[in-house]
C-alpha cells in the first residue's frame, strides 16, 4: 500500500517536472473557480440577490405618513427635493417618488421622495409707483410673483403706476410678500383732462372771498389746468414714441434673427454641396 502511494506521488512529481506549465495552469484555473464561487456567495449576501419587495405608493401623503410606511416595509428613503412649492398640493406632501410605486426593487435600494415646500417663497416687494405699468408687471413676474394683474383708474397721467395692492391691501415697498399673493398694479388711464373749477375753492370759504379774489383764483386754476393738460399730453406722446421705438427694435431684432437663420441655412447647403 505504501509502495503504491509512493509510486503515485512519484508519478505526479515526475509529470509536474516534465510539464510544469500545464500543471500550474490547471492549478490556477482551479483556484480561480474557487475564488469565483466564493465571490458569488458574498454578492448574494450583500446585494440581497433574489430578495425583492414591491414599492408602496406614498404619493399625495404627508411626509410623516410616507416615512412610516417605508420604514415598515424595511425600505431606505431620502428627500431629493423640498424647495419647490406647488399651489395644488398641501405643504409637506409627497409629490413624486423614485422608483415608481408598485415596482419591484431590492431592499438595499433608496426611495427618493419629492416633497412640497412648507410655504411659498417670500420676496420683498420692490418700489413700483411712478413706473410704467407694463414695466412693473414684467419686473414682478421676473422676480417670481405668479398672480399679477393691471387695473386702470381715471388719472391725469396715462400708464404710470399709482398704487400697488397685495391681496386687496396697500403695502409699502420692501414688504415681504409671498409669490402666490394676488398683486394688483393700479395705473392711471390719462382720462382726466379737465376738472370742475369749483373744486379749487373750498365751498365753506366762498362767503369770505370777495368776487375779485374768486375771479383771480379761477384764472389761476385755469392756467394751472392748461399746464397740467399740456404735461399730460406730452407724457402721452412720449410714451407713444417710446412704444414705437420699442416695436422698431423688436422688428429689427426679428429681422436680424431671420437673416442669421437664412445665412446659416445657406452655409449648410454650401457645405453639403462641397
């Protein structure tokens, strides 16, 4: 028996000595197979291979309730966005989730939640009085205010902002205002070109003013009204001129854009021909 073992050992030794490359290659292959099998075992353990769960639907739920459901399901979660405010969702409500509801995932995967902000952004209201109405509205919309309306009232000056209200109340410049507030810009329509002369003198004082003084007051008022009308008319003309200049600039810009597009198309055609 001992002689047979010695012979087998000696035969393997002689074979290895004769074919060292072949023997080493076989041993390396066996080692790689063993390592691969061990690696697969570890992957199955750490990646929960074959262990999938269905993602619950937590949309339109308060964040606290959504977290409770995900924790009970043994799923991990993170809030991916909570800075955007949507009017049609309650504050702190889950708006969206990723992965989607009812999909199957491994427990180690993270559920990302988009949550509605607790309140709309608040921005200081700029000073708008005496600015053109359209300019003021454009400024507010560029700042993020969503509900901006323009209303007109009788006034000597046309198109200029006279007053700004927020949710029906007068507010001072630099007052913090929610971007979802109802903002109304009140502008003059330039319709007042003549006033009742009687308004110049308080009726309660009429008895104490003699006829000569009253006549002087009337003349002074008429002169002031003529000057006011002239200023209003000049302002209207200036505004019309400005609008015409703005329209011409827009038309020139549009023509330049069209020319650029035509030049680009011509260039592309030339390139294709070449």
